[in-house]
């Protein structure tokens, strides 16, 4: 069983920065994709960014140029550096992993609040 532990959320003023971390532990087979999603109140969960084991990266248009996703395969950890934060970035941010076997796991979520 895989557990994901997220950290780094919080309250920040518009224009500020946050760095989210998500560490996977437990019985882990090779992780193919590690990613971040977010869900704002009353909205559907959406992709923010994801990175494959080989380093291929996808960003949502809304965060391109402001966010950087990275991963440490040795530590089974994925990071999301968020800069120039906007109030519309306010959401619960979830980490998700997908293994090469096709198993996926979600984290418990971390709140990010951006004040104007």
C-alpha cells in the first residue's frame, strides 16, 4: 500500500510563492507519473502539472510560466514551486502518482490560500 504525504500549503499574499512537496512511501513499484491537481470550492478537480519518470512535463495553461514541477526519483518525491500566486490559485492541492503497473494513489490534499 502506498501513502502520499503532502506539505507546503498555506496562506500567502498575491504575488507570493509557495513550494509544495509530496513524498510517497510504502510498497512502491516504479512510479511512472507524479502530478499535482487542485480543486477550488464549487469547481471540478483539475490538473496543475505532472512529470513522467523520464522528465516529460505538462502544465495547465493557467500556471505556465508561474509554476515549476520537479521530482526526485530516489526519494519518490515530487515538488511544485509556485510563484506569482494569484487569488484564483486558491484551492486544495492534491498529489497523485501513477505506477507503471497502472495503480494510482491520491494524497490527502493541502490547502493553498492566496489573499488579494
